[in-house]
C-alpha cells in the first residue's frame, strides 16, 4: 500500500486520505511484525496483514429488505448529469513533513504509547461487542445501549477504519461480516437525518472499503448512497434535512425544510463524490454538486462575504440571508470539506479552490482573536475562535465564545496552506489556532477542554498587555457564568462538559504530520492521557460533566461519542 500522502500528491483520490487524512499514519506494529532498517514501511506490512486471505469474506451477501435503487422518483434531475471532473489533475505540493529515521529511544516511546492507545480502544470495543453489539452506541456507565442514529450499528460502522488501522484483523473481519447483516430498508426512527447518516455510515463504509477493498463494504455503501439519494427527490433537487423513511420509499417526493443549519446540506459532498468515483455512477456527484453550486453562487453575497450564515434555506436556495456566523457548531464541516474536496477532485473543479480561499481569508479577518492573559508571552502564540453577528449597522460584532467543535480549524489551515502554497496559513495561523485549543486543554485542572468557554479578546494580535480593569469588566458582564475557580484568562466555561470530541487532537496530529515538530506529538499525548484518565469507566469512556474542577472521581454522563477515533491520534 502506497504512502497515503504520496497518493494525494499523485492525485489518486482516496476517501480515507481525505476524511481522516493523516490518521493513516497510525499503524500499530504488533509483536509479530519485526521491523528492521531494511524492512518495508509499516504501512506496507499492515496492508499485507489486513488484506491477505480474503476468501472467507468474498461470499458475504447483503441483507436488506428494500432496494432503494428501484424507487421511481417524482422529481428527477435535469439532463445532462454533472460528471465527476476528468483530465490531468493539478500537481499538489508535498503536504507531509519529511521525517528522518527515528532513534531507537524515540521508537520505544512511540511503541509504548501505541500499546496504551490500543489497550484503551480494545477495552471500549470489547464492551461495545458485549453490551451493545449492532446497536448505535454503548452507554459506558450502565453498560446498556441506545439507538440514536437510525439503529444501523453506528459505532460498528464508524469504527471500521480504526480497526483496520490498528491492525485488529479478527475484530475487523467480524465487524465486516456484521455490516452485511445491516438492513437499510428499516430503521428505528420514522425519519433519517441526512447529515448523520452520511458522515457516520457512508463515510465509515467508504473509508473502510478504500483501505480493505472488501466487496461487501462497497455493496452496503451503494445501498446507503441510494437511500441518501432519495433525500434529493424534491421539486428543486435540494436535499431534505430529515428523510421521511416510508414516504421516501414511495418516491412521491419530499418537502425541503424552510431552514436548516448550514453544515447539514454543506457536509454531503466528500462521501457522495467518492461514491461516484468508485462506482462510475455520476448521480451521487450530480446531486451534491447542484447543492454546492448554490453555496458557491451565494458566498460573496452574504453580510460577511466569504462566509455563510449559520442558518440557510435550501427550499428557497437561499444561503445568504442571515446575520449570525460561525465556523464551529452548526457550520463547521461545511467549511472543513471545501479544501478536502479540492484535493479529492484533483483540483479539477475550480469552485472548491475559490470557496476555500474565500472562506479562509474571511474567517481570519472575522473570527480569530488573541486572548488577553496575565503573561503577554503566554498569549503571543495563541489564537482563539469566536463567533460573529452582524447588527443593523452592518458591522460585525465578535462574540468571544469558543467551542470545542471549532478546533478542527487549525488542521484545515495547515492542510489548505500546503495545498494552496500559502505559508501564512500553514506556518502561522494553523499553529496559533491549534495552540489555542491546546492551551484550553492544559489550562483546566483536569487537562480537558470545556465544550464552550469565553476569554477576553485583545484589540490587536501583535501586542496585548494585560489589563486587569478590562478583564474585570468582561468578567462582570458574564454575570453568574463567571466562576471564581476558573483558570486565569477565562471569563466563563458556559458548558463545562467534555464530550469525548476529537477535533482538537485531530488538528494537533495534523500539525505534527505537516511540521514534524515534536511539541505537537507531546501535546497530543498529554491530551490523550488526560482524556483516558478523566473519562474512563468500568466499561469504556464517558463524557465528563465538569472539567473545570478536579475531583475524584470526576462526575460523568452515561454517554460517549459514537466514534472511537479520538483514541487514534496521539501516536
């Protein structure tokens, strides 16, 4: 198996190289894999181990009670269908840092950390297998389960690529066989959320297929793609947010909601495009391209040109009306997908480069602020991520409330800076944004970042002397949201929970892979150890209710994010 970043440079699109991108460099060497200086790369050894002797799985057949490809649509797309761009892809620059051979000591440290990550993952997986097998999620305190994502084994599907990357062949083969039994013709809920099904199920199936080439995974991805395609059976061919399951089967047409968060329709492009690339069927790409053309057309006509408001109306094809803007919750992955679509299509669709550059430029001017800290030296390398509203005077007003969901941004600037040859993004903004999230982690006594918090924004990024009077004014404006136990520099932790989110550690990992700087690997490890210690339960890992106070044990919620991918990134 080729180095995945070389594959990206050679423009051979791979879903896993785009969606989880640099996580492919996590390859777990088991005791049976002896690595010598003359051995092939670990990625090659892993691929041989995981993808050999496939005869036992070639017989797997899909179990579905309904064929979504047979639905006759009331609203068919106009001809001709948009085709996946063809031709000679652009020449991308190298994204990954050129790493030198590691020392024996460094390798020993890395392997020990890998084993610890593997241990914790296997504990979670064993509990899911025992107490929640084929259910959407394990409840990690009560050892029960819940189905919140249509009942199609979301944890199992979303963890397929993790199992493969960790070299867990037996568990992966068992999970692939289980995927064959999922029935996408029935659901535990009357409606299906397009966004969640797309990112968790279709993304999980496609990334695992790209890694393993197991035919049943593609079969199930096509089934699910056809189900999602039914969500475009609307008068204007815009997608619904929720698919009415039984009505969709009839093909009589669905009604597009009047208002949805922008991330919902804007986060369907990677998976649907990759499905068209693999199958050669342009219908999936055609469907999502019509959506993204609406976003492209409206991007420069909003109250903050380059950015889209949090709420959009796909029924009216209106992505410009609205006065509240964010790159965090409700909008995040709309922006995250843009440079990745540019890479996935080999740079052959110019609108993704245009949209990427426009949003990255506007976001830098709009959302990011240097936090005021008692030590000006401490704040110099940091940028925090806020939100903005535009009032009646058409002037943007910064709300310095940061969210964990926004921590993906550092990684996006790192990737986009490399792809678009813009070192100010990859070498300046990306580190500062990522270090801002690292700071929020290490500032808390538990070593975990709150879901939402506030800090005082500096008027300028270049200089920011501490102003105790100004800090007190901001603190008093927060009212009861300020608590005396908060670390210096923080005026609130409005949502003090830690929900096992991966965004921050993803960006840290990407910065390590793009810069080669050991500080990011160490930061990721510190974050992982804090998470592992603070969230672990008898059965798995659970959300923490308050990370701003160090008590033992920490109060927890019987909940965990479906994806266990956060356990991948530190090594």
